[in-house]
C-alpha cells in the first residue's frame, strides 16, 4: 500500500460521509436483509442497541497530525486545521468534574499537536481523571518541542496507547510512511527509558495492531506473544499489552478498498464473521465520543461519519446530560460490522 494523499479536498468524493455510507450499503448487498446491521442485531435481540454505562469520554483534540497514514479513518494529516479550542476543553473538564467520569481517552490526529494539550492534561490530572493518550509515537521525535513528552506523560501518570501495525520496518513504513518505523522505535526506547512498559512499573504502554489490508486481525493473545518476543529480541523494547483493531471501511481505508476493487469482498468478510458476543460488548455501549468542536457521538467512527448522538437537545458537551445519554439508542449503520467481526474490535482491542 502506497501512502495516500489526503481525502479532504473537493476533488475527492469520499470526503462526504453520505458517499461513504452509500458505497458501504451497495458493497454489503443490503437488499439481502441478513446483510443489514440493524437486522442482524434484531435477529439476536440486541436492537435497539443501548448503553450500559458511560465510563469513558473519548475526546478528539483535533485532526492535525504529523503523519498521513493509509488506514486513517480520521483522514488526519498536517493539512487539517480542525483543533479543539480551550473553551471546549473547559466544557469537557466541567463534565469530568460533575459527572464522575474517570477515564479520559485523548485522541486525534496527533492530540499532542493541539497547542493547549498540556494545559488540558494538567487540569484533567488535577481533577483525578485516568488519562489515556493515543500517540502515533513519531510525534515524540518530530522536533524539539515534543522531546520531553515521555517525561510529561510520566509526571501525569498517563497511559500511552501507540500504533505500531507490525514489528518490521517494511510493513510499518508501507502503511504509515517512510521512516515511521525507525522513529517509532526511537520513541518506544525513550518511553522505556522513563519506565513505561516495564514489569515493575505502573506506567502503562500499550501497542496497537491493525491489518495492512482487507483482512481481520489474528488472535490478539498469540500476536501479542510474537510482538513481545520480536520487540525484545530485536530492539530491547518492552510494553504491556497489544490491542488488535479491525480497519473500519471509511475515509482513507475505504479509498484504498475502492482503488483496489476490494470493498465488496471486505464487507462480505466482515458480515460473515459477525459475532454475537462481540456485538454485545461493543465500545459504544460504555463511552461517549467528543468531537474537536464539542459535538457528541456514540463512537469515534460515527464522529468521522458525522452521525451525532440520537438526542435532539443533548448533542454537545456544553449540554451534557448523563441521564438522557444513558437512555439513548445508539446510532448504527453498515460500518459497525467492523467492530462485531471475529473476536470483535474496540479501542482497547478484541472484545471476546
């Protein structure tokens, strides 16, 4: 896979979520009701899909990133200017303090590139939040402004979740860009140096694997074993857990599927691998996703498809209402098959 150019241009029809969903419906052969995600949930008495709790706020700090990866469902990159304002961050902080939501999952783009990232982390930490940062690793080596991030993460006891889609340079660079693997290894060594990923440390470092093409991830536990051995033997790097995540057929990954003529093949693979247990445990049942502009979504993928929560009056972090949000129906569509295929997929890896 060659590195993709951004979709976010008027000449790219896939920049429109409505066009993406139309492609997925066609590729799913939706006229066959067994291929409809809603119908699949109805068959297993899971529709309407309802939240079980709201344990986590997953907050997108912006779509700006120092990388332009092939699989990116955010279509993030240096060209993106959408950045969460400090006013919206303050609204998020108010919810954290008032609603007793303890887990905060910071994502992007590269969340560290938000100019108020450190201010936000410091205030979340002071509020007693358990903070996760989804780092692409290379940001630590991007320039001198970010070199102290490992120490900053350590100071605020941040759990670092980092993408590393393979333990070989060839595969990582093919998916994420030339030179990414080398910088990722350097960043992991820097994180290890301050205590991250060590057996005797409370500093958690988790890695994320996603397939380089139209495939389901392998068994998470077996792959984690291979990763740990290779990373230790080849680079003397240690980490805590490996999360396997299925690629969702939207944005840049959908662009790849369309170019290679594999959209229908991939969607049928996801549909055939539907797992009821995974569907019962999907991440949208336990979190709320907050967009860079403060609007609320059931998950990060719905956010990128501009499918806001199904509540007419409660749709922004400024009017967050736990009671109404916990009673909502979760917005669903064909892209949801990615989370329910095989062993399931979530931001914390497999579901079963």
